[in-house]
C-alpha cells in the first residue's frame, strides 16, 4: 500500500505548500500546526490519493509499462486499489476541513483534479497538453496558494497568486518529462502524451521551453518588484538548468529521468527563493 501511494511523489506539493506559507508574510513558526497539517495533507494524503487513483485507472497501461507495480502485479488484489483511492479521497476532505474554508476549498479542487486527470470519461492524462498542465497546477500552484491562504487566513496577495501560477505553468514541462518512461504503453493504450505525439526530441524541447519561460518571467517580475538579489538567485539556478537541459538533449529518452532528478531540484530551489522574495510584498508591505 505504501508503494501504491508513492512517497517519492509527495515532495513537490509539500514543498509548494511550504513555499506558500513562507510567501504569505506570516511566520510559519506562528502556526506550526497548520504548516505541518497542510504539508501532510498536500503530500501523503492528497498526492498519495492521486497516485492510488492513477494506478487504478492506469492498471491496463501499467501491465505493459511497469507490470511490477502493486496493482498489475497482484500485490494489491481485486478492487482494493479503487477502495484505497476512494477512502483517501474522503480522508483528504476530512483533513482539509480542519484548515478552514480556504484549505477545504483547495482540497476539494485537488481531489477533483486527481480524478479528472485519471478517470474516464474525463481522463485528461490522454492529452499531452491538458494532463501535464492540470498536474503542474495541482502540484505547485494550488498547494502554494493554499499554504499562503491558510496561514494568512484570507485571500493571498496578487504577488503570491502570480508567482504560484507561473511555477505551476512551468511544472507542465516537468510532467512532460515524466511521461517519457511510459512511452511504449501510452502508444498502445491511446494516451497521447507529448513524447508520443511529438517524439522524444521535440517533446524534450517543448518541456524545456515550458519550464524556462515562466522562470524568466519570475526573474523579470522580482527585478521590477525591487528584489534584485532574489532575481539573481533564481537566474543562477536557471542557468544551471540550461546546462542540465543541454545534457538531456543529447539523449532525451535516456536522460529525462536524470533531468527529473537534477533539474527539478534546481526548479524547486528557485521556488523557495521567490517565496522569500515576495513574503513582505504578500504581507502588503
């Protein structure tokens, strides 16, 4: 069951929620319970639920791509994968209710997005554009917005909304690179990811551009908002990402998992730098 909910995937939404609390302008140390509960909700519960739902809905594709996964291998038998996903959906809403109206509303959106991504008849993951876009916004923008709203007990500032949205858009590229590992099964089962529809080389270029452009906009905005040192910090991690992208382009299919390890760490580092940059702006200073 732990394998089913994939702990390695919990980090991005937990980190984004933490970025949101930092950017809110309210010290996370003032309400550590809300910070920890929100991170638990964003990672193990909602993200874990989304992984269980996705594996249940993808069990036929995984039988081709990754037959050793818990459901196609039979280690999660029968319909237990579905029951786990449904139970965790209910648990998500119960915990979200403890975070107030903003937290609960965001939880409802997160649960709905998880099922819209994986389940028929919507199944947005069949689109190489809509699927990664939804996941990027759900993994980065939504928890960032939620962390800021919960800690501030109100709507986040426009600065928070814009930066969170930009990093969520950029995460589309990360999700596209994640699709490289499922290329064979996606082709056979009609999942039109960008690696399937464009080919690995073009998909890698699109993913790189989609990741880079929002970060360039973030750098420009931080400069305009009189945060030059933070802008330089984000610029520095972007330059290292450009190097990592150049390595990936030599073998997109083979190097995409490597980039997901190296480039994503740099990407999320820029997120936290940006969160610290706007924390006083978010507080209305």
